[in-house]
């Protein structure tokens, strides 16, 4: 019995090949505002059953989304037809996260229908801004990984590269964050509570995914034996498609997300017997797979659910890929020619074992041929050098939950180690390092090693990160396969993070550089020659101030804190993690506060420190840092001596929509991770594109940003990655740095004695103890260098012409950081695919 349903409903005729392009759908042409008004109104009335006179903002949003979806679907079907007829290779992007955010304005922008829609809604008596705000954020990601995947999907469509993204349709997504008395509180993010008008349910694509059970050796008629997996449990993967339209509607792709259901959602016999809870127990268990993004894995049950999630969506996606390939009339031997499968981090790495299982067990492919096909299809993007983030799974859990896959991994590992011995890697230490099984921590499967060995290309996401991959986590594998690792520096979609997030700056750029800047990011370089133009600087200042006023209003509404829009807005927004060093920032804020109190008339630059970000529910130290930031803010913001010179703000529930307000208002971008620990970053690109200056370490893409914007236009500080490695090897004693820095010692002492936690002096003892004893992320080592860089920031801020010249040069240097460039490099270097010609 296979774990994948044999039900298959192809889009194609029995011949397996489409006869030609489909007949265009009979969508009413939109020639005027009246046409578009009537199309929206028709959806409101006939699709939603709402009355124009009583329709809510949410009703108008749904009607507009449905009207837009019709047009995007028409583009998507046309793109599918062109792809099939051309016999074009497809890209399949497997990611556990797709942080797409709100889609309304993104879709309107790419269809060039924003102005038309404003006018049409106005005639209908609806307010465009309120309607767009009625759309919930699709909370399908945690941070940079998921936002990168969303940018890549939009760029692939913009470049007409046939692509299907695969992930999980989380019912709750990442939690909604509230701050209560300074403490992070996690609440369900019910973004699907009112439905999702963008998605299309695809029941004909559903398939059944197995877990547990046993493996049987079965003899064939020719005397050979094959393995048959008999799962103990089946979970149905339910397909939901969201069409993704590219820039200027050149092409449309799809994002296919899987939700989990029981194969038999209701046991009627149990229900009739009065066991109402037992009757739906199987469905409750199945639905847990797609209930929440990143369930806590601090318990064995949580670890099992994480693994179930990863296998569930990977297996459903591979079933879909093979179904499509065979339905189009191709032999499986041609799969690498027709399908490029990208693993976004290690979460979908189990897909390599699943592909081998499907090819060998289900389709009868010989082992070596199956491995050729598998390696030819897969490529793997690594996003971290943190050992704890390179996933490993207990062998015992894998053997129980995925017994056939564990057998396949054992055989793959034996083949891999034998090949390594043949190349001279025969020592016990090298074999242990190269093995897919880590024997040092209770026997665990190394998913990063599986992904590396099963892929024809492995890429890092910045030049520094890729170099460190070769030197550290994948050093021994790199020696075996010296041509496998390549670099593709991350990028962001300018449509979202400039055109939509900052229309004021976009209008200025079009006025100065022409319409070409909307299609070609390299045109931004033309700003360099205008950096000294006082007229341009004046317009840029006006744009920024308007954005800062908008953010100040939001802070006032949400937190009741008044901000001065003429102050320096110093912004640190990203996931809370110790290596990202929000702690370094708030320590310097405490030190600055103490200095201002000591000399209030010393001519300080007014500054607003803005934080936002979520900490994993089980990450106690990160949650405590959030409380520290909020407690420090409470004291500083209410200090009459310093309140006009320094404010600290923590905005709750950071998401894509909030980022779109914060980033255009930022003057200074905090990118201060411990050097060698941030793979790339994309927030650094978004801020610099919008003209913020970066204060940062030589980490991730900060290095490449410095090279493109100029070393004089970025504030670099701290230890390099090489110096960090030396410190750790030599033995690191943070107390020495604390004793040598009175400012640092004073800040730590204030936190430790309860200045910011009156009545509970030991509240932040875990933070103080970490800083004094181990300081794994070298906060104390970099403190003085960071504080000195902040004084350079203040000095440049006082020189208004110099500051805004640097801001112009930051925007001018960001053309290479477009996700269009990144996707173009993936297509050329890794996927070997081109955009469709029309």
C-alpha cells in the first residue's frame, strides 16, 4: 500500500499533451472606471450576497479581491498553457514559510490598476485606504526566510519563469503578539477566520500522506524484491492555490498550499454511539499538522509534529510534481530536464528520501538511476551557520514515523560514505563528520547533510555566508564536492518594498530618473551624480518627514507615546534572537540615557529607538529581552530630564504590513548581528533602498551593501567573522570587556540592580549573568565599538547636507539587491531555465 493516493485528475486530455492555447475566458473588458466599478459591484452582490448600502470595508475588500482574482487566474491559465505547449522546464520552490503579507496592493500594482481602483471604489462610496486595511496579513512565515520566498515567487512571475511554490496553509500561522506589562503574550493569529478570497480550492489535487506503520519486502515475478510501506495512518493533503501575478502582468504562477484533514473526518458509528469527541478525534489529530506555524519543539510531541509538518508538505508536493510530469507525457528519466526543485533551507530536505521512495518503490526505477534523477532535480539553499538551526531528527523518531525513509537514508548514507572513502576520506573522524547520522548526540539524522548530498547545487545567500559554508559547517563535504557550493546573494522585490511601501519616494525617483526606474533597478545608479543636488535632498527630506509623521501617528494611536518626527529614527525590527543582538542596542540606549542625565545640556541629537519583532514562544531569553526593552522604555519615556532627547518604542505584532510603514520612516537601520552569524539579511536591503543609513557589523549582505553604497555611507563597527572565531578559540572572558568600559559597566549595573524593574531586582538576572559569564554572542566585546559608531551617527546627523547625500547614495547603490537579479542567477546557475517568450 502506498502512502500516496492513486487518484489523479489531470488538466490534460488523455493524450497527455495540450492541443493548443485555451480559448480566452469571457471576462468583461475593463475600459473605464465605470466598467471596473460594475465588476466590483457584481462580486459584492452576486458572489457575496451583500447590499451596497450596508457593505462593510471587509465586504468591499472581498468583492475587490474576487474581481481581481478573476483577472489573475486568466493570466495564470494562459501562462500554464504557454508552459505546456512550449515544453518548458518548471521550477518548484519548497518552503515551510511564505510570508506573503497582504496581497491586494501587490496585485493592483502589478496589474497597474491602483488608480482605477481608487476611483471605482470612490464611486461606490468605499474608501480605498480602509478597504486595503481590511485585508489580514497572511501570517505564513516567521521572518526573513518566509519573506524571501514571497519575494522570489513575485520575481519569478515578473521574469516569466514558470514556477510553483509549495508550502503549508497554516490555519493560524505565526502567533499574534501582544505586549502586556512589558511581557510578550502569544495569541492565535486567525487570519483565515473570515475566509481567504485569493485562494482556490483544488480537490482534484488532494492526496493522502502516510505516517508510521511497517515496511514489507515483496517478491516480484522476475525474482527481485521491492519494499512496500504500509502506513499506520493517512492524512489527506488538501490543495489550495493562490495565483501570483508578475510585474506588468507579464506572467502568472501559483502558490499551492496544503492543509491537513483526516481521510475520514467523522466516525459516524462513534457519533451515533454518543462519543461525539471520539468521532472527530482523527480529524483533530490530522488538522494539527497545518494548524500552527512552528509549534514549540521543546517536547517530544512538538518535535514529532514539526517532522510531520515537514514530511506532509514535502510528500504532497512531490506527488503533485510527478503527477504533472507524467500527465504531460514525459518519462521519469527526463524529470531533471523538466523540473528544478529548490529546497528553501533544510525543512523540506526529507523530500530527497521521498523522491527516492517514489521512484524506486512506486515506479520501479533502478536505485542508481533514481539517484541520478533525484540529484539532477534538487538544489538546496542554506540559510544558517548556527549548528542548532541545521536540523537534526532523532533516529528513533524517524524510524517510528517514517520507517521506509529511514531505510533509504541508511542506504544513501552507506553509498555516500563509500564514495568518500574512494576519494580518500577514510579516517574515522572524517567518516563521522561526513555521515548523515550524527552518532554523538543520541543518533540523529543530519538534514543539512542529506540536503547537500542529494542536491546538484548548494547555495549560500551572501558572499560572506557562502565562504563560511565552505570553511565551516560544510567544509568536509565541500572538499569532496568542490564545485557544488555556489553563491546567490539574496534580494528583495522593489515593487513591494519601494513602489508600494514608499510611493512618495517612488514618485520622486520617477520624476528624477524617468519611468525606466520602474522596470530596471540599475537605473537607480543615476542618482549618484545627483547626490549633491540641494533640490533633490530637499524633496527627499520632505518625503522622509511625511513617512515619519505617519509612523509617529501610528505609535501615538497604539502606544500613546508622542514622537518628534524631526528626531533621528533609529530602527531595529526583526525576529528576536540573541545573535541579532537587540540586547546590544538596548544596552547602548541605557548607556546613552545615563550620559544624557549626567549632562543634559551637552547638545545631544534627539533620537527615537524603535524596536519590533517576535520571540519564539519557547525562547525564554529572547522573551526576556523583549521585556527588558519595554521596561527600559517605560522608565526613559517618563523621565522629564531626557524625554525630549530620547524615546524608546516597542511596536507589537511585527508583520509585513507594519514593516511597510516602519521602513520608509527609518533614518538609521540596525543590522548588528554577531559577525559570521547572519547568513544574509533582507531587512538591511529594504532600509537602504528607502534611503536609511546602516549601522552594522561586517556580516551577511552588509558587506556587499557597503561595497555598493560606499564605505563612507555606512557605519561599520565591531569584530569581523574571523576575529569572532579567534576570540572563541582563545577563550572568551566578557568580564574583561565590562571592566574596561565604564559605560557598559554602568548600563549592566543599572539593569542588574533593578533600575528598570522596581520591586523585582532579579528580573533580568539571566541576561546579566549571561553577559558577565559567557556572552556567547560577544555583546560586551562589541559594545564600545558600537557606541563609538553611534556617536559617528549623531555627528553626521548634525551635518544635514552630508547625511542626506549619504541617504541618496544608499538608494543609488541598491540596484543589485533586487530579487529579480537573484532569481535570474538561480535560473542561470542552478535551475538552468529561462523565462517564457511570448
